[in-house]
C-alpha cells in the first residue's frame, strides 16, 4: 500500500501524470479526500496541484496546472509505492 504524508493513499499513473488520493472517508479516494497531481519522472518530481483533505480544511494549496512549481517534489511525501 502507498502512503502520502503517512496516510493510506491510492496512486494512479497515466501519460506522464501521477494522481494521488488520500485521507478520504473509509477509503483514500472517497468523500473528503485530498488530491495531488504531479508530473516528471516515474514518481512525480513536480507537484502541480494539491488539495488538502476535508479533515485538514480542504484548501487548494498548489494550483499550477500550466507550469511546474519547483521545490514541491511528490517523492518527499509518497512512500510504500
């Protein structure tokens, strides 16, 4: 099982994009989940979108869909994948 910041996560990879869903109700991708999108390399070097789960306020903290936000590396958060 994958973990994002210590919480169980579901990871989907397709066409150079990695989507991580975590901290939802009952399963990581259910109601209230957090969502992270990353590009670059097989493990997503650059986070381009990050919404916190409802349990942490639900705010979007990174929304850089059309560019790369250097310094936000998915590999710093994702383990067990």
